C-alpha cells in the first residue's frame, strides 16, 4: 500500500516548538544578508521602530513551515508549493509552534494539500500557510 493511501483529511502534522534567542536570530538574518536592524539592534527596534523587542524574521518562520512539511513527508514525497502570510509579529522570548493538517487528498494525482500554521504561546495563529505535496507513483 502506498503511503498516500494512508493519509486522510484532518490528519495532523507533528507540531514543533521554537524558542529563538538573539544569536539564532542574528545568524539567520546574516545568512540572508538581511540587515534590517529590528532583527539585531534592540535599542533601535524598541526606541525607533516601537517594537517591544527584537522581531523574529518572517522568512525564518516560513522556513519552519517548510521543515514541518518535509519532516512529515520524509523520503516519501516532495514539497511542491508553499505559501504563507505574516499576520502578526513575533519577538525574542515568544514560544512559537509550527504544525498543520491535511485538507485534501487526491490519490489519483498523488497530491495532498495542507493547511499550516505558526502559533504563539497565546495560541494566536500569527503565520498561516498552505502547501501542496506530491507523492511519486511507485511501480510495482
């Protein structure tokens, strides 16, 4: 039996917890060459931009969504598309969670659609997303 035959709408993807610190945030943004000071300069982020702390980068949270999907897929399939929307900022000190659920399965085409999320410690969905994954047809 192919794995796609065992997947059903409503199936949950495993959740993962994230607690970003200053070093991780700095290094992530350095790799992207993202020099926006809200990600590394606390006095600037708070006094000039008015944030309550250093802002976790939206692309970093988007990467967590892709990791959520690829960890769930394992070697069985491929991430075909991923979209996400930044709805609310997250800051150093927040506890964040990635996860999602299957919304549709097209076994004939080998495709599964997913609804994804990043939630904060208050349970607020701050970064919703959608993904499509494909499972290659296996010859027997």
